[in-house]
C-alpha cells in the first residue's frame, strides 16, 4: 500500500 | 503461469475508421501498472467495434503482453498494431479486473 502511494500517476495518450 | 486471467476477454477491433479512437492511461512504474481505457471516441474503430469499454485494462495486443511496459512503450505497441498493414484488425486481450 505504501509503495502504491508513492507511484506517480500516468500520462494519458490518445490513440 | 501462462493461464489467462479469469475475467479476460479477447476483443477483435476491425480497422473500420482512420483512427483507433481510445485514450489509455497507465503503464509500468505508475499507479496503474497496465494500460486502462479511459476514453472511447465516437466514430473511431474501437467505438464501431462496440466491445471495448471504458475501464477495461489491456493485457495484450495481438498476443504481445503489455505487462512491464512503460506508458509510452505500451502506447507505441498499440499505435503500431493499428498502423500495420499486415492485419485489418487489432486483437486486444482485456480484463475488467484491475
């Protein structure tokens, strides 16, 4: 849980 | 190992429009480790197909696993699958289990 919180959000790509 | 995830489904998207028409977020080393569909654009091939849904997570594209791929690489794999003239469709293995 702690690790998940430190992960950054992702960018979004339109395909 | 090697088994499909229980809720996964194979969706074949015909290249029926000039764009695929999905937006994805996620990839390795982000909060969303596999790409998730966040938008389906009306009039795109994915929308025309009718079987892809917002919230589904893409496990594989044409049999290529997206596990461990960072966002840009996953996006590139999907874009190239749509662009190649070798096939008139793109096969997505998707799951609603995140």
